[in-house]
């Protein structure tokens, strides 16, 4: 696999496997472990490495492609897309972020906890 891409799945999680793959690849891109132009493993290779169904990986890759994180080249190679967000995508992400912060506050998560997690991620630490 390209770069430092390590995907760990939790089959007992309430989060579907395709969503776990999606989130971990997005995190690898955000943290710089995957860079624009890096090639991702093929659907079949990643499914084999993770010992899961090909269609599960396909669903994750399709979501990544639709969200602009990866690009399909020559109908068979997936690469990390250049980092760019048009105004509409930025607006959408900021709306989602605002909704998440509101939910966190409603559940009693403090500003300091949110700030700490955000700073930790942007300073190169693990966000989990």
C-alpha cells in the first residue's frame, strides 16, 4: 500500500466496514501520510489484505471518489486527488462541522475537549 496507509477494521463496531475504510483513508490524507498523486491499492488487493468482500472496498472508494478525495485513473487505478475544495464543498464541510460542534455541546462535550482534539490533530498527533 502507498505511504503509511494502514487500515485496521473493527468487525464488532457499529460503524460499517466501508465507513471505517473511508474514515481511515480520509485521516491518512488529512495527516499527510497519503499525498496527492499517491496510488491506493486496487479494490481486489485491499479486499484481500483486509480479508473482506470486494464490494465493501468498492463502496468506500466510491464514497471517497464522490467526495473528491481520490480520483479514478484509466478506469482501474485510484490515486489521491490534489488538495482542493471549491467554495461549495467548503461551505458544506463547515456546515457539517458546525452541526457536529452543536451536537457535541448538547451532549456535554466541552469547548476545551473539542479544542484539544482539534489542536492535537493539526499539531500532528493522533486525533483519537
